C-alpha cells in the first residue's frame, strides 16, 4: 500500500444527528460520537479522526438520552490524513 500525503484542509460543517434518535435512548450519545466520526471520515477522506474534548462535552451535556439534533463543527485535516474535529471559534462581539 502506498503512502499518500494529502494537503492540509480546514472546513466547517453542520453535522446532522437526527438519525441518532432512532437508537434506544440509552445509546444515543454514543451513537452521536460514532456518527460524527463517520461523517468526518466520509467528507474529509480521513485515515484517522480525533474528536476534541469540548465537542464530546457538548454532546454529553444533556446526558446520554438527549444529544443535540445537529452540531456545527470545524474539521481540520493535516498532511498525514488525520482529521481533528473541534468547535468553531466564536465570533467576537463588538
């Protein structure tokens, strides 16, 4: 298998998590994390996905039964194909 180097790339996505609510209530937050990982792999052509702690805390904020229906995330791929998923920076208020 050949080593492919890819260019650095940063994108902002709104990830739909409504499909997570088809899972039993006691598995929804876990499914949301898996859905974000799958979304990043598919859209960013990733070899590996690293989810930031702040994203995890936002998903689990209301417990395992009530993750958000959609979430805005910033995904950054480095040259090795590793994607870092984090929350976008908040705009400064004037």
